[in-house]
């Protein structure tokens, strides 16, 4: 995880931060980090159940790739993206 933090411009504390999906009883937690032309969408599921959300994420023209965790969590769904994450281990 430390190696990933050092390798990505948008992960350090001074990057721009915007919450995209969260709330009381709503999972997964999804937020965006931006810095130096890099954009990361970060999704986390801290529960013991599968969690999903559908978001209109503008400006994504390629299929997102997983940097850490379960593969295949982001899928196109019409003009939006579906995020589905397995339960926390």
C-alpha cells in the first residue's frame, strides 16, 4: 500500500478530494482524488455484504482499472458506471 501511495500523484494528502457517494447506511464509500493531471476514483466497502452504487462519472472515456483490491468492480451501465464491491474480508 505504501508503494502505491508513492507511485500515484493523486493519493497524497495535498490532492483535491471530492466525495462522490456515501451517506448513513449507504455503501460503498466512493470518492475522487485529483492532482497533476491524474484522476483516481476510489471505492471502499467496509461491510460484510456486497455493496454497489451507480454513478454518473463524467469524463471517463476508458474502462477504469483496479490498482488494489478485487478486479472488475467498475462496469459501464448506459451513460453511468456501476461499482460493485465484494464484502470486506
